[in-house]
C-alpha cells in the first residue's frame, strides 16, 4: 500500500472528525473584537514537504465573520469567506502544502463585517523531508465466473489508523477503502472475511457493498479492544460469492496501553461560579452553575413570589458535582432568588452564589365597565333620579350620586392588575368645589339607587379618594386597584358600588351648586 496515500487519508479523516466536533463553534466577541482558534494540527506537529496540510480553525464575532486569512511566516497565503452570509461563528479548513523543510509559523486571523481583526491564532509546524513513495506488490488476479478476474487493492484507512490507542473493552468501527482492480463486478454474496490474527470481538465476515469494476467501496467492521494491554492485529481479505479469496490483505492494528496511575493532587476548595437562571420555552426555569472544587455536597435556598398566589420558599441538599437544579414551571409576573452553597465534609461553607430573577410578565386583558342603569343615579331626602350628580339642589336639599358596576365576570380572573375610575366626563352648575369644598368618592354597598337613607349615607366600605379641585382632580383617573381586588377576594360579588358626595352638602340653598357626570367608567386590566 502507498504510505503517502495512507498518511493523506489519515489526515483527511482527522480533519473531518475535528470539523464535526467543532461544528457548534465557540461563542465569543462579547461585542468587542473577533476571536479565532486553531484546532488542528497541534503546535509542534511534524508535516512533510509536498503533502497537503489542512489548517482547521474556528472564528467568532458578534457582528458576523467577513473572512478568515491564513498566513505562513507572516505572509498571507489564502483568504476564505463563509459560503453564505456572515455567521457569528465560522469553522473552516484551509489547505496548505509545505514546499521547503524547516520550522514555520502558521497564523489565522479573522475579520468581522466592520473590518476589525482578531488577535492572530498561531502554531509552529516542523516541515520534514518528503517520504519516498512505496509501491506495494499487487496480488495476482483470481479467475472469476465467466472468465472475468477477481482482485482488490487497499486504498486508505478511513478510520482507525495503525496503532491507534483504545481503552480496554472500548468499542470502535474500523473502515477500509478498497478498490475493485479486477474485471468482475462485486455483487450479492461478496464478503470481507477474517483470516488471521486477533479477531477483537468482530464477526467472521461482513457483507461488501455492490461495487463495479474499477470503483471503490468503504467496508466497516464493528470491533472491541481486548481487556489486556498490548498491540493487536487482525487480518481480513475479500471473498467472492463462490468462496474464493482474492485481493490484497487488509489489516487493523491497535494498541491497548498500559494503565497509568495519575498522581494524587491536593484539591484546594473553591466556590461555584457563573450562576444563571435560564428560562425554557415550556415555562420552566433551570438554574445552572460551574461546579465548585472540594465540595462534599451543596445546599440550595429558593424563594419565589408569583404575580398571583402565595409566596413559596424551600431549602434542601444536592449531591456533590451537581451543576443544575429546577423548581419546574413558575407563575408569570413573579420574582424570586436562588442561592447555591458549596459545603465541605464537615459542613463548613466553601462559598455561595445568589441570582435574582423575574418571570415573564403575564398576559392581560382590559375591559371598560359602564354603570348599571337601574342601580345608578342620584338621591336625596326628597327623592331620586337616574342622572349622576352631586351637590346642593336649588331647594336646598343635598344630592348624592351612586354608581354600580357589574363585576360578576371578574370573579374568574386569576389576578386584577390595574383598576382606574374615570370621572372626567362632567359639567358644573356653579362651583361646588369652591362653595362646598371636597368631593368624596367612597366604596359602598346598597340595594337600590332610591334606597334612602342606606344609599345616601349608609353601607360604607372604604374611602377611595377625596378631591379638592375639579382640575386636575376630576381629569385624572382614580386608582382603585386595591379596593376592587379586596372586594373580589371577599367572595363572589356581583357589583362594585361607589357614592359621590360633597362636604357641607347640608348647607342649604344659599350654597346651591352641582356637578353632573354624563357617565362614569371603570377600566379594569386583569389576568384571565
């Protein structure tokens, strides 16, 4: 087999594995300069003159990658741009072929869309002389059916280069690439069979994919490394559908290394770091942190106050090496805190971290309620009517307004967010604010708008506001959120009722004046 071809195929397989491992790329940039790293080959690696080397790197930039440049000994060799758009991370393999022996400095620089450059990622490579070409001795043809010839030649180790190390009992897949160098096509019944050496837990044979004469096929075998340290080799060969062995023998050779004893390191306890609250699409919150060192266990403390409902608090232990905990789904519109504490075996505290968090705001609906006509109007000792007015009539009797809102549908709301009472649509006959002074807005309870004296002066529940001037007093909505929330919490009420009346509305006809409202509105924002 060609040693140069083997090295080239091994390098290509390694590059492909590295690219797959870094497909997600680093996050980086942090709003600053781009960053880049070279992931293969490693610094100090040896390469050969005339053999292509894949320089594998990963770049990151918050503003997007514009292009990546490869430099050798400070001279730009190649520039590569992402195939589509300007991604924030870009993994790329740039080919380079050494032309002379010696030590070279290889660098990669990334540029973002603003033209800002990263710090160079740099490695040192040793370029050695080219390896002499070795031509393997081909196997003689074997006569197949109908006079065609059966033969095969090794092309490459697609996986598991010779002397790859595996842990005892570790499973792996060995794949060879072979070429059909005969004139017979390989069809059903053709196999790759084990012929000698160490079977390594593999099957006696595996099927070969249909392969036309002159084409290549990749053939894979599932194997398991032996449990005893040593070097192991297994030989395999192609077999026709009639049982004829033919073609170049292929082999797999691995090493199970001797176990090494890691020196015992003195562990210096250090606290956890990087505590974060991560909200998931399903509404759960996941607390994550970077593990402490030297801890025997963790203790957490969790507290949460939802937008509606009762606060909760809990504390418990977690095993050492734990790096996440979730309380499950939390209610919307709430806030809380989570503390993680690392403890030693004797219960001493290594360190703690706390994160405060807010859950997403709740979805709300808004409704504007108008007065219930049959329960809204004015009354005095002399009688009642449907107009909403308060003050002193020309005859000298005090007039007080009562207004009812139907809130029965709000009993099903999970939480009242905001309630505003709008008294802005009014007119005045005289100036009761000057003659009588303050307007009182009270929450009351009554059975009918003409129920004197209960609706006039009884059924008091709470004072909602005291307004001393029409402007701006009546122009600004009154916050009655607590009053309505408490009223709904008291049971399942049907009405929210208010009374409007002026100080000194018993002063007589000399102080006759009146405020009249065309309507009064109650604006309620709530969580369904």
